[in-house]
C-alpha cells in the first residue's frame, strides 16, 4: 500500500510539473494521497511534507513561474 501511494504521489508531482496551470487541482489530489498515508498510519516522507507546506504558501507561486512558459 505504501509503495502504491508513493507512486501515486510521484505521478501527481509529475503532472504538476507538466501542467502547472492546473496545479491547484493537482494539489488537492496530492493532499488526498498524503491524507491517505496519514490515515493508514504510514510515514509521510519529509520531502513530501515540505513540499505540501510550500504549496500551501501563496507566496510560493513564484515556484511555478518558470514552468508556465
């Protein structure tokens, strides 16, 4: 289960990078997968937690500026 959820998270991150204009929708998908990990009592990788926090901060919209070209 953990590996399946990790793979799902990786796919969502790839989609965010490929379609940054849709990132808000994809962020919700990411939050859901992270919530699944937590609900199952599985560890959330530190880098994913850090990314989740960074995505929550509206000032980090600049992270996506280069991807929207």
